[in-house]
C-alpha cells in the first residue's frame, strides 16, 4: 500500500480522537451533571485516560512514522495533517507520563474545590490548591521551553496559539493600551447622557432557556448534534458530532445568560462545521484557541450586539417576558450596548473586555516565568483593576482573581486568545461586509445564510489545514491588524 507510514499515523490519530471524545464527554458531565461525590473517582478516571493518550502519542514508532511519511507522496492536505501530527507528537513527547497524570489530578482537585471556594470567597483554600497546579505548570513550561528555546510562558502560549509569542502580544497589546483607555472613557462619558430603563424581572430560568434555544436555532445550531445545559462557568465542549454548550442563569438579569448562549453557539457552529472528510485527524481540528474565540465573538459581539440583530430579538423577548418600557427598540439596543466597567470578565462589554484579558495575561506570564508567586496575585490583580477600570477588588477574591476556571487546571497561555479573538472577529466581520454589501439588511430580516456560508467557506471548512496567518490573510486579504477592532469600537460606541 502506498504511503504506509502516513496510513499508520492516521490510524493512530483516529484511535486517539476516540479516546479524546470520551474524555470530552466525561469532562462535560463533570461540569454539568455529576454529583459532588463523584469528583475524586472522575478525576482519577480522566487522569488515567490522559496517561493512556500520552502513551499512544509518545510511542517511539510515531517519530519513526513521521520521519518516513515526510518522504512519501502526500497531497497538500496530507502534508498539513503530517505537520499537525508532528506538532502534537513533539509537544506530548516533552512531558513524562507522571507529570501528565499529576497535572490532571491536581487540576481536577483544584477545579472541584473552586466551585465551593469561590462563592465562599475562600482565597486561602483556593490558593493552596492553585500552588500545586502552578508548580506542575512551571515544570511543564520549563520542559517545553528548554526544547523550544523560549521563555517558559511562551512555551505554554504555543500550545493554544501556535507561532504566537509574548513579544508579538506585547506589541499588539501596547497598541490597544495606547488608544483603548481613552475610547473607554469617551464611550462611558457619552452614555452618561442617556437615561436607560433596566429590564424589570424576575426572568424565570425556564423562559430564559426557551429564549436561548430559539436564538440558537436562529443562529443555525444543529440540535441533532448538540445540546444546551447549565454549568458554573459557560463553556463549549464535546466533539464536532456532539457539541455540548452551557450557560448560567440569573433570574434577576435577562441578558447575560442569552449572550453566554450566543457566544458558545459561535464556538459550536465552528465545531459542527469542521471538515468531516478527514475524520479523527489533527488537520480537521479547529485552527487555534484565538480563531475559536474569533467565532464566538463574531457571533456574540459583531453579530449579536449589532443594531440589526438586537432589533430581531425584541419580538421574541416581548412574547416570552411580556412588553415593558425597557423593551422599546431604542432602549433595548442601548441597554445591550452599554459600556460599564465591572468586576466580571464574562459579563464585560467589548470595550472594557481587553482590560480583563491583558491584566490576566500580564499576571500569568509573570507567574509562569517565576517573577511572582501565587500569594502575589490578589494585590497585583487589584492594582491592575484600579489602573485599567478604576475598580477595587481588595478582599473581594470571588469577583477578582478567583472568578475564572482557566487557572484551576493549568490553562496558562489561554487568556490572550480572547482579545486576539476579538481582533480577528472584527477583521473577519469587516471582510464579510465587503463580500456581502447588503449584510446589515440581511441581518435585519433574519436572513443569516449568506453570512454563515461566508464563514464556512473562509474559516470553518479549513480546520487546521492552514496556519493562522495564512487563514486570516486568505479570508481578509491581510494579516492580523488591530485597526479593524478600533474602527468597529469607534463606529459602535462613539
């Protein structure tokens, strides 16, 4: 048989993808359905599965097959798949199985305890678990950095955002810092002239869920290949043929759950439309976490909070919750485009959101590079929140440095994806508008097919076939530039 070595690799990675499938569904269940008493056993089972996957991907035969497959007659998709296989193999081979298992167990323990420690504002209890996660993450980062010849933090960043470095991030974020604080202040000042009517609750969870499901349908979610549930922190999990998204509900607040659903639906549509022609292969996976975030923010911010889409939402909101002054068109749009700096990242408006991300990036980079320790986090967090948003988190760990789930399982290097994703999303939406000149009127009529076809053609169907830079240049005509994000924010808020 031709390309024997490449065929061995594809069989192996198909097998790995099936174990990954089981791990994804078991993790989803842990966050949504599992009773608290199942935590330890589930953590141990997931750690066992991660060790098994690690053993398969680091088998010495893999390296031999990769080297031999490079000499075989592969088409461009197969070459891209081999590139991704080699990247995953190299990343995994740097870590001993004992570290993989220890990190998985420590992450499960930290995350499970965080669920009760966060509501209790128990920083002491949380930090004890976090120290173990940080210790193991630093070990991982050093092993990766020694081979990569980079800083420890950059070695972790590369897992989520291949080819991105903190030097590049510093340039992008310095640009944001040069104009965003002023834009934020001007937007807040402009909005103080408006008198807004807040929606009057309560808003029963079941009716909020109904609104979320209807909106998912409008956004093209395939309910035959996915579902909506509740978790402490909204997320999108599962696998492309079985995508699980979650949100959380507050009966005194109408729209945070809905926009959580819209955000996660963006992730889900990307997953559901990844290429099915290369089953189980790394080339069929999402390109990167920032490209994934670009899809959720495309849905939530570029589309979801646009005037045209908000107008389309009003009839459903009135039908489900009754008419009230807050649901007049002008008030409803203004309420959903408020710029109001606050404590919580996932509830932040898109103007203040980058502040939340840059703050976390600067802290986690210093933490992984060994410049600070876990006990330094609360004071640094408070200092940066005061500087960026004029908000104090002193003593308020629940709404400060304990609010996110990412650090509990060692997800250091992930946070920059959110603001990179916002910048990618603005650039993609700008390109879509050029390709679809009457896009605003299509959105106003609830006709989203052409927009989703554009995304499918330019982003979804390619999986990891191209590098991020290639993907963006092909889709938009240029590499990543913050000017589209700035133009979007100025047009909407100033």
